[in-house]
C-alpha cells in the first residue's frame, strides 16, 4: 500500500477522534504533533517537517547581519558566499591542522 494512503487514513482517523480534536484546540501546532508521535509517527513527522522551518527567523536575520558586515561599500563586488558560509557555520576551524598543512615560504636569499 502507498505511504500517502496510510497518511490519509491517519489524518481521517485524527479528524474523527473527538479527544484528539480537543488536544488540537488545547496545544499549539508543534506541541500537538509532538504529542501524536507515538500513535501516528509518519504523519507527525511530515507535519513537523512542514512546521519547523518557520518556527524562527533567527538564522535568516543572522545571515543578513553577517552579510552586511562582510559586504561594505569598499567590498561591494566581493563574492561573499564563502565568507558568509564561514560566518554562519557552527563548526570551529581547526587552525592548527590548517597551518601544519600549509608550506612555509622559504627565503629567496642564497
């Protein structure tokens, strides 16, 4: 049986259950679908995937703020994608490893 039919069946079952409808009225959407994870795991998973990307604008605002700092009037033609990726990354650079892999500049004096 197709997964979409199972999701539709679960949705019909939720819609016809008065107790679940009371829960739906009582909680906000994220809390409601988190509570339905045990009974309807696939449907709850799909619902949360749709709802969670819009839960906060923090990352978007942080991206615009970082872009404003990177692209100034003096650097307006800069391709900022790599700098922006570094600014928004949560990973710490491994400076020691990067430095060890770089070859030192040797002197041109003989």
